[in-house]
C-alpha cells in the first residue's frame, strides 16, 4: 500500500519566524494523524529554524526544500548545495516545479541533474511534471509529460526510485483556482504510472507515490484522494494557513 503524502510548498512566502509559527500551529492541528506523511517545504532561509523545531519538538512532519543546485560546493553565487540541505536534515527536495521551469528557465536536463544530486546525497526527491494550458489545448499533454519523465529520470537507478515521489501539476491549475477534475488528474497520473512502469518495472510503478498539485483546497481534497491513482497532494496557497493545510491533511474527515 502506498502511504498518502500531503506536502505544502510555501514558495516565496513566510519569513523564518513566520515559518516556525506555521509549522508549530500545523503540528498541533495534525498531531493525531498517523497514516499520512506530512511534508512542509519552506523557503530555504527558513529551513534551519523549521528543522530545529521539528527536531526539538519531535514533530511527525518532514522537511522539504524547494530547490537545489547539483554541485557540492563552488563558485555558484546564490545557490545551495545538496550537502548543505542534507546538513539541515532535509528529507525531500522538489525538482522541476513548473515555476522553476517557466520563470527560471530550468530544462529537463537541469531538473535531472538536481534530482540525481539529491538522490546521490541520500535525500528523497519530488519530481514535478505538468503541461501548460497551450500544450493541453494542442493535445500535447501526453508528449510533454513523457519527455519530462524520461529526461527527468534519466540515469536514476531502480534502487534510487524508492526515494522518488512524483507530482503531476498542470500549470494551468496552479494558483488559478482552476483544478483539474479528479478524473482528469487520475487519468494523467495513471499514464505517469504507466510510463514509470515502461522505464522500470511493474513493482516500481505500483510502489511510486504520485501526487496531484494545482489549487488543492480543503473543499476538493477528498474527491481527489478518492481516485485510485492519486496518492496525495502538493499544495501551494492553501498550505500557508495552518487551519486549511490541516484540513487537507485530514481529508477523510472534511465535509463541505
Ligand atoms: P496552488 O495550490 O497555490 O495552486 O499551488 C500548487 C503548487 O504549485 C504546489 O507546488
């Protein structure tokens, strides 16, 4: 059985101090949740303080970074290495978020280098894929996703795949209030699982967790999670508030 995961991507929101309050508030609200893996991905400037709170308060919340550079150290002004993230007890690193791809020009090759660097340093990674609105309207969704997956996972071993989570985030659904219907998300996630199966094997395809991301809210999480292929959510805006994020984490009990 795949353990559900609810991950909060805080993007460029929250100072270090605010991030500490948010993770503490969240931890209190979700303290009874045991069957869902909960992840928070604060801005890198807040990783240290959030990591300390998680350790000192023994919180059952995992720590994620939103980005990484693939070299261990060097003259790369402004970048952060996998060694530095590992040192802060980061569990997961997001690779290939659409904002990195589209605003900062990250290619599949760069995403692949980041993913492999994360895995090589003993952390786990969430590989994000997803099509833009134009690509969907031109019926290119399947091709785009296939390319993102094949190039993104190039050189990742069978063994390393146990440390990979994937996220399907249609770009047109991010921060727009538009959500893919649960059926749309389930279909593409099923295709992603099939592609992983063709690259690796059936067992890896069945074991890998694939999240949905894009305008996930307390009001739509239950129907998304009811779909057989969807193993969790990567949440942006609604993860910035402890109450709404906690409701998403407790999706089974949310009624609207
Ligand atoms: P929203 O939940 O704000 O649409 O963001 C989704 C996302 O990009 C998570 O990584």
